[in-house]
């Protein structure tokens, strides 16, 4: 008896220690996709099930409401229970996760930078709920706890062309917004992601870059000033940058580029007389380039 207990303990202990790399459960391939909006990145990490299962069974018409049940459900494992039902894990296997390098806005809701577990509450009709949880390391929804949810966002599913694999794709990709869609079988769940004050983010980034190698080059200071002038923001500091490109110790050079940068900033500040005089100095400077 003691020998049997010992061997049983030994077997279980070794099972717990085993860390083998095996094919994904159910052939649900691991996928990661990243989209950039300027300097802002959005990364979705998920496991992708097929409409046809690993035995080739066609599950068309059996995905929504069956394989993926509507609402919250008791999964009879982990923390999932009648008192703590679970949403859908928005993928397969481990948590689907989404990570934002900067603060964003999703369907009008402000979301802080960070990494979140992604869950969804599907409904037969009308809007679904997108849940972003502080728990991004669990296995699926088995250990879902509503107390970990930091954002609840309403999203409206729509019909789509057939997709064999559950896939997250980015569409309408612009500098300050994009459309993220979960697509599977004949349904898509779109989520609009926006970045507020994208140009200000660039200014903040430029300010840090000027403290590094770029700060040793006069043209970097001039380029920073011109960027602010073009977008009419941060103009007081931009004027300092323009002046530094001209007069900065060890760095500054008075030439066509630096004078032009200063004139553009002054023009954006509506200091027209100073802008005109500085532009004239730039145009008649020996370094000015005349184009036919």
C-alpha cells in the first residue's frame, strides 16, 4: 500500500514538472498581430480555432449560440460556477490579450495603456459586451472574475464573408485611428480604436529624442520646430527649439534651414512682421537653395 501511494505521488509529481512543447490543443494555432497608428501600437495575441474541427467536422451554423454560447455560462471548472458564470474567451486556449503602447479610445471609451485579457459576451441579437480584464494570464475563461474587469464596452456584430479561422484583422488604418475586427464563420465584431492628440504624442516623443543623439544636430532642432509650426501646437517651446537650432552652444548654425524653421514658427504664432523679416534673412542667406 505504501509503495503504491509513493509511486502514485511520484507519477503525479513528475507530471506536474513536465514541460513539453506539443501541438496546440484542438489545432488552435497561436497568432499575434500588431498594428501601428503612428508611434502607437496595438497588439492582439490569441489562439485561432477553425470552423472545421480537428477531425474535419463541418461546424458551420453551429458556432454562434452553440459552440460559442450566448451570454455568461457556467463552465464547470476553475472559478466558473452558477454564481460566477464566465463570458467567452474571444478565441481558444489561453486568454486572448490586447496590448496598447499608449492610451487609446475604443468605441468612444477611454482605455489606459497596458495589457488586458479580452473577453466577450455574445448575444443572439443586438450589442455584445467587450470586457477588458486586468487578468491577462489565465487559461481561457475558467478563472474569470468580474472584479478584474476594468472596461466594459458595447460593440455591435455584423455579418461578414465566410472565415474558416477565427481571425483578428485591422482595417481603415489611419494615423490616428483604425478598425479592429474579430472575424469567424459568417460574423464579424468591429471595434473602432482611436488615438487622441496624436501630434502631441509626437511632440512628447520629439522632446525626449532631443535629449539624446538627435540633440547634437542643429537640423533636428529645426525639424522639431517646423513640425510644431505645421500643426500649430507647442509653439512657445517650438520657438525655443528654433532659436536653439540657430544659437545653441556647440549645436546652433544660422543657415537657410534654421532661419526658415524660425520663420514658420513665428508665422504660426501670428507674429507676421518678425516672421517676414526672418524669412527674408533665410532667403538671402548664402546657404539658401534656389530652385528653378
